[in-house]
C-alpha cells in the first residue's frame, strides 16, 4: 500500500518534473531494489506503478512551501532513515 501512495503522490505533486526529480527517482529505485532483495517480490514496484497510473489525468497538487522541506537531509541520510523505518516496521 505504501508503494501505491508513493507513486500516486509523486505524480499528483509533479515531483519527477521538478528540480528534485532525479533524487526522487534515485531514492525510489533504491527502495524498490532493496525491497526486491529483501522480500523477493515486486510488490513495491507494482504498487508504485499502480499509484502512478491512478494519478493520471488528475489535477496537480500545489507543492508545499519551501520551509516545509528540510533540505539539510542528504540523499544518503534519507536512505538511512528509510532503512531504519523499514527495519522498525509498523
């Protein structure tokens, strides 16, 4: 379900078209690859694709204000945080 939400929000906010697009794509690719290696399934990828498709043709959301985004977090740190969240679980 998280994969669906990620794909949907990436499309609705137009993240991949903005200046953060390359970083977002790299992050999503790393997360999907890690999930494939750990869980041995493609659910993370399928969920993102389904979410991306569900967002097609819908009005784009306005981006959050710059002060809502912590730009001090590096790509490496964001992946570490993501890994810690996955290991902790729900």
